[in-house]
C-alpha cells in the first residue's frame, strides 16, 4: 500500500512538472538517456564514474561523488541537508565521469537516437561535458529535483537545460540574482560548441 501511495505521489508530481515542459517531453517521466544509463550502469566501473544505485551526496568513497568540484559538492550537501528536513532525500544518478565513460555514453546515445545531431541534445562530448570536469550532477528522484527547482538558487544550484530537469551545476551568482535563463537543450549552450 505504501509503495502504491508513493507511486501516485510521484506520478502526480511528474504530471505537474510535465505540464510546465514543452509538449515533446511531457509524455515521459524518465528520458530515454536515463533508461539507457541505468541499463549500462553495470558495464562501467565506479572508477570511471559509474554510480551505484542508492548513492547519496555524502558517499565519499564513490569516485563519481568524490571527484566533483568541492564548491559544487558543498552546495549540494547543504541543499540535501535542508531538503531532508522537508522529508526529501537526494540520490546521485551521475556526477563526475571519466572521459572514457562520457565517450561510451555518447556512442550509446548516437546508436539510440540514430544521429550525432540528435544525440547532442542529450549527451555532450568528453571535451565539453560538465560532468567530465566535475562541474555537474544529475539528481533523482523527481521530488528532489522539484525541491531543487524551487530552492536551489539559494545555494547557487541551477538547472541549466530545459530538457534536463535532473542536471544541476553551480552558479554562485544565483544566490544574489537567481538562476540564469535555461538553454532549451545543450546544443544551445556556447560551451558545447568547442
Ligand atoms: Zn547531467
């Protein structure tokens, strides 16, 4: 019964979030790349940034967490601690990734989406990915990202891409000025055109 209740809450939250998103992404809770990622999570070692299920921001022994930029990790931990007071737990879906891991994700995305152009809307190259530099984290579940979308700016934590509600980076100026406008997807980010 409790699980069923939880699923209803998750579905309702997802529906509420989905209604704010463009029609193309409103029909699903998890993106194809999320599914792809969890299917292949076991194929890559933790040393490359694969994150075991249930990993939190406080799991220092997981390289995907430990290799994050210290300022980003500090802000995330402060946010996660405050969110816990609201009964919300943050889990890390992906954090730091090795260039090899990023290259594999990109190869998988190209085969999934059929073209490099379409894959680029979801997965960056090893050279441009903020995950490879330790400057980005993907958070789950949906109630955690909903909490971050409401309170993240207080910690300098911002959603960067409209199509990635789970992807957060540190924008210290957001504490005073709020988060900058989002790019619709990574192809609009000047950092991705290198
Ligand atoms: Zn991400």
